[in-house]
C-alpha cells in the first residue's frame, strides 16, 4: 500500500513576493539590531554624533533609559533577525520568533511612547517611528503565520 502525503505534509512553493518580503524583513530587523547596539553599547558615540542635534533634555531621556529596556530591546531585535532568517529558510520557527519579537516590540515601543516624556521632548518623531515598528512587526507576524498556513514553511 502506498501512502500519499496529506496536505499538511506537502510543502507548497511560496509566491514571488515571499523572497522580497523575507529580504526586506531581514534588512529591517538588521537596522533595528544596529539601533539596539548603538543605544545599548555605544552611548559615547551617540553623544558625539547627536550631542549637538538634541537638547540636553532629549539626551537625558536617551541616557536615563532603564536597564530592563535594553534587555527587552535586545530580545526584540535579535528575535526579529532570527525570525527573518528562519522565514527565508522556510522554517516554521519563524512564526514563534516573530511573535516573540512582536510582544517585545509592543513592550519597548509602548514604554517609549507612554511612560517617558519622549513625545513632549521629540514631538512626532517619538510617535511615527515607534508606530512604524509596531505595524511592521504585526505584519511580519501575520505574514509568517499565513506562510505557515499555506505550507510554505517546514
């Protein structure tokens, strides 16, 4: 008796946009990882680079960010990069990694917008970029979930 694979066992070929979205996701998350590295480990460089651009109050906002924020920010960016790589490799773990990234994005961006004086000190810059990060994270999670449901991931 020959057993035919069920639809759950059969991996289908992703559409043409899959590779483009995967590459853009990886580039986006690498940029986020770079931002994390700059914020967490290169504050002196930030001071030199942006010291004249930002007011002392704005720089104080950046420099007085709590340690837990950087830990969550690190988890957020590292899982985003790993999720993007997993998506490009067509691995189901991408869905879980994008979910973890999304949860930590909501925590980091929510803190930044709601628990700091970022909006008062930075204006629309403190809203636009965090909202773009949140929307992109939501999209990538649901896109990966759809890719799994379409059997593009194994």
